[in-house]
């Protein structure tokens, strides 16, 4: 079966449209969420304000925790949109997420020799990856891991184009591989040591015998490493000359070798990712047992004896999945090399992050496209064979969507005073009052999608049922992000509180702040407040003794009591505000 270019273009346009609709709508509806989003936005805003882009800075001090590429992306968008805000801080992640879906679709077309199989698997892989929990959460957040995953996966796409698994190398293979190493260099400029994933996975693929079929092509290991190092050095060397010794130690040691040798943050046990990976892949984790059988069977199949397309499907010794159905299926042996590449890359990344003592659940994001491709191949085979295990998994997914939607409908419909204590929540009054309507809307979307998908499953229209389920998941997430989540974290309230603070400084008042520098309120009112970090309490008390008549703003939870116990000044509460998911209190100080 020949796949036409218009069908591929239609797939690309559909992925782009649905990606932006799912991730890119109403990016300013919620405040920047601590700890990472406000910090990254503040670094980018300092770049825009000062015009000094070489060395990232926070409060005038060199910021050595991350390389600068993601901050450059935010600053570049801010220059085009008029300043750093919620939208400009999150748009690079949205663009990276949509790009990641497109690259995953393209990778499927390179992995499998049959064009029709590649397009179908690409479609399913983009849908699985785009609607799994981890991608949904990070795609609309100012987080550098999405950009890092995009560079990493794009690098592998270049290598797949140069040396397709199990087939002969492309005539432009050397050039394509060097371009891939350049993308790996961009991954280094985004997340430092994370850029080493690309050569590490390629080495594992070579050890697994993946490059033997391309024996006539000498893989450019040394030149590729030089290109990756050169791309990284274009920033590293000037930054080392400009930065001081503390910055050089932080960016070159503490955030690279130090993360593995002397970890100090995000320490987790060895099996941490065994617990979080199933959660990251939800709701598609439901299909892993059924899909795993198809993938394991294909990996056990013998490679096809001949690469000649005319021999595909006629070799009596080749094990087949879906043979004889007239559906364009190829021998499992032909798909084995592509599946093995996905498995090697995913396993290498998983083991790499597992070996590091410093762990966070979204560090595993670069491995998810390869897990999605494995799931997509198994789903494609199983659905086309009407496999009983996959049909059962589909019914489980429909049931979960229906139960979750019904729970949201019931919660929104039942009056607050009639809900059980475990379903009421300890929320502020304004939050509780604004939640029922979005909950009803979210529940209606979930139940409608479950009913539509269930009706189609009952009529054995499995592909159409899958489309209905994916669209339902995407719609539910859009409703959650644009209607439900803002009920907890309303951007207007934080900005309004910050404006009131600026109004007090207009009259000559001095405002001091104390709390985590990452919180959303310091981002909105940064220029109006002289901010002190939690560890700088002694400096704050000394400053209060020098200027006892001033305003003081901090979080209500515990810090106001600490301040009252740490100073002899009399603190009087003027007002409170809701911002960054926390209550803030504004006080006046008197001798």
C-alpha cells in the first residue's frame, strides 16, 4: 500500500491543530506555579530588561542551576509579545510539545519499512504521547524538560533517517548524523548532562547490533562528538569567561557531575521510576499488558530473510502478525528492528535516570516517545486483529472515563453542605464557590466521550472508538486547564494584589517581602518589593531595625508568626490576598 503525500500532510496539519488546541489555549488563565515557573520567568525577564543574554541572572546574581537555552526561548517570545508574562513563559513549552508529537510521527515512518504501517503507527503514537498525563501537564507549563525532550527526539530522528533500523544507510547519512549530534548539543544547552542521553543510547544501539546492517557506512562517532561539543562550547566558553568562580563551579560541576557524585536535592530511592512511569503514561498504561504480548512476539520473530519488498508476506518461514488479511501488514521480522530500536532507547534512558540519585517524575519525559511508539505498534496490530485482550482494555478505558466523568457530575451537582467530608476539601470560600460549574462541564465531557466510545466499541468500530476516546481526553484536559484549575489559581487576583502593593509604593512606602523567591506573587510585584529569601531572616530583621515604618508582605502559613517572634516591632495585618496557590498577608510595622 502506497501512502500519498497529501495524507501525510493532512496528518501533520491535524497533529498541529489538535496540539495547539489542547495545549495552547488560554495560557494566561492561571498564574505561574512555584517552584519552577516563576523562577524561569524571572530569569528571562531579567534578560529582557538588562539586555544581557549571555549569563542568566536572578536578582542580579548569576544563575548557575541551568543552561540558558530555555531562558533564551522565553525571552525571545517575550520580545515578540511585549514582555514576560504567563503566556510568553509557557509558549516555548507548547511549541516544543507540538514539535515533539510531529517528530514522533516522523520517527514511526522511519522505523517501519511498510509506509502504511509507519503512518498508522505514527498517528497512534502521536495520540498516545499527546494525551498521556505527563505530556498534558508539562506541555502548558514553563518547564525546560519539554524542550529538552524535543531536541533529544529530533536528534534520534536524524539518526533514523541516516541509518533506518535493519536497512541500508542513506547516501546523506554522514550529514544527517552530524545534524543529529548538533541537536544533541542543543539538548546540552537546555539541560546540561541530559544531552549525553543521545550518544549513550546510540552506543547501546550499536552494542545491540543495530549498526551491523549498515556496515558500509562508517558511523561518525568522533566527528559527531566534536559537533555536539562545539555547539555547547559556543555558549559555555564565553560564559565561563564572564562568570565568576562560583558560577563556573555550579554550571560545570554541581549541575552535572555533582548531581551523580554528590547529590543534594531530589533524592529518591532506586525504584522510584518503576512507580512513576505507569502514572506518567496514564491512561494508556491500561493497554500495556495486552500490547506487551504483541511486541514480545514480534521481538522473538526471526528477521526477514530478504529485504526485497516482493518477498514480504511470501516467505514460508517468516512469522507474521495479521498475515493474510489484505491489510498491508508486513512480517513481524521486518518490524523487529524498529521495535528493538525503540526498546533499546527507552531502556537505556530508563536505566540512566534510575542510576542517578537525583530523581523527579518528569525527568523521564525524553523516554516517553519511545514508549508511545511501542504502545502504538502493539495497538495497531491488536486493533486490526480485533484482539480480545485489547478490546477488553478498551472497555476498561471507557469505564474509567465514564466513572470519572460521573464523579465530576455528582460533585458539581450536589450542594456543598450535602457533600461528605472527604469530598468537600479544605478550600477557601471563593474557590469552593467557583468549582461546581467547571466540574459539571468536565464531567459532561467525560461521560459523553465514554458513551460515544462505548457505543462504537459495541459495534466493533475500534478505530473510530479510539478517536472518540482520544478527543474526549483532549477535551477534558482543555476544560480542566482553562476552567477547573483557574478556580484554585486565578491570575487576576494575584495581579490585583500586586497592583495594590505598587500603589502603596507610589506614595513613598517601602515594601519588604519574605518567602520563597519562586512564588508567583514576587513575579507579579517584583519591582515593588525588596525580597528576602527564607534563609535571609536575619538580614530582614536587620533591615526592619533600620527602617521600622514600612510594609511587610509574606505568606500567611506560618511565616507571619515567625516574623512576630523574631522582631520587637509591632506587626499589624492590613489585608490578605490569594496568589500562586497561597494566601498572602500584608502588614505594617511600627516601633
